[in-house]
């Protein structure tokens, strides 16, 4: 199969979506498919083969480019694909319908993001009912227009239903390349500000508002009072890094919280292996790859109950799920820190849970859906007038 992956942004931008698309691309190629990525931005000398970038307007320092059409060569190449898979519904989604729908090229859409929660964080000037009304007006129609909708978790399928999406929604988890995270060589603990007797909680991810790291710091302050040997390692960079450093200072945590800044992805397994448990307070995740990677490394997880984390962590088995309440979250963290035997049992269970999310396994499920679509989709027969009009339009743009 020739598969076109359409994304609003791609590497070197760092996000769960770009990472998953890259992993899925490699897994599908290993299975004998041709996979090409269509996105916006400037060409890079580090680009892997099969990446097509079209011009876009850079948005501040976000790594995001705002674009509304593909360059002609990219569009013509996209229209040679057997199937396209859209990973963002607005820019890329609109272009998939515009460029591929009339040709009968099957369109798959995976909803990776809690767009309702992102709007609350990054567009606070827009009332929640207004942003929700926009999503309810856009997503159901877009999902009806594509051939297959995928949600990475049961919880996210429920979110789509709540927004008015009525058609079939298949649940296929986003996979992870587990190998590097299974028994990696631990990083040196002193490089993370850890002593021999310290018990380290680790978070890996973007330091942005949507990740709710400030909540994590406040709850960790309570943990420290009950467990003085606890330490928190925050791995990653982002726009909130300096604010979070200031908050740690204000909370009296400067000596017990270590900020690594952004690190190469290949270093993450060793950092996880050097720590004792993984923590996240994010409520915007739909299928957090960082949680699965931590579990593959044998770390129990403490997170907030909800779509995404709540679909991955088995409460009381391989970690704890807490309501969105600071006292409850702090209590669960403290329990895990103080009980060595519990933490070790949960770590072993986490390693077993992670195996369900191997990228080869999840990619094979996606490929099966692709083949079913190709076997049943029939290209529409445009009228002569429509065919002529589209030929003219294609030449103009």
C-alpha cells in the first residue's frame, strides 16, 4: 500500500503525535508498505525519506506552521496514495477532503487530542461554551466525511460521542517501540541530583500549561513532608519551564526537584531506569506514550483518572489513579513512595501491561483497517463538467 500520513506539524517538532506518526511510519514500512508524510514548514537536512513539506507561516517559536494548501508537487504526490491517514482534523483534515475526497481515496482520521481542554488552556479568552459549540459544529461533520475514525482509547471515543460524533469509531491504541525501554542501562543518579538513598519520581514530557505540572509540584510538596527522601525529576522543556522553576523555589522544593531541560529521546530510557516511579498530572492526554514507555521500563504510574491515563493504568495493579484533587493525588504518591514492596509489585505489573502497546502489534491493527477500507471503497464517478473544472483548478494552484 501507498499510505499518506497528513499532519499539521512533524519532526523536529516534539510531541506525542509526531513521535507516534514516525513510529507508525517505520512499522508500516517494515511490513512492506510505502509511507509518506505531508506537512508544513521548511525542508530540513535531517528529514527522513518520504517527507513532503509545503510553505506555511511560522507561529512564534512553537514549531507550528500555519498553512492552507500544499505545494503542487506535494498535492499531486498525495493524490497518488492508495489511502491517506489524517492526524489533525482542522488544517490537514480540510486538505484531505479537498484533495482526496473527489478521487475516492479513502481517508482515515485519528483523533489524538482533547481539543476541548486545549482550548481552555490556550484560548482562555474564549468562553468554554463557545469553544465547545465550535467543536460540536465541526468534528461531527468532519467525521461523517471521512471513511474511518480511530480513537486511541475508549475514553477518547466517549469524548467524541459527547461532542456529537455518531458514526462508527474504532479504538486502536497508539503504539510504542518497547525495546529501548525494557531493561535499559540506568543513567547516573548523581547526574539527576539524586543521592543513593533518595526515592525518585519522574515526569517526562513538555513543560506546557496543558500538562498541569504546576499541580504536580504543589502535590509533591505534600509528599515531601511525609517522605523527606522523595525527589522529583522533570524531564523536558517548554514555555512553562522558568515559571515552574520559580514555583519550585516558592514552595521550598529547590533542593528536591531537578529540571533536566530537553534531552535527546534516546536518553529517556536510561533516565526512567534511574528512577522509581512515574508521575503525571495531565488531564489533556488521550493515550500518553510517555506513560507506556515508563511502564515498559518497569515503573508504576500515578496519574489523574480520565480519558487516556485512566484507560492505560490499571488502578491498584500497575499504578494509582487519583481524582483531580490535590489531597487525594498527594496521598496516592505518598503511599507509593513509602511502600517499597508495593512499588516493586506494581512495577512488575506495569512491565506486563506495556506489552499490549507494542508498535508492531498496534500498527498491524491499523493496517488491517486500511485493507478493509481499500476492499470496500469505490471511487466516485465525477461528471464531465466537474472533471474539467477540477483540472483547471489543479493547474491554477
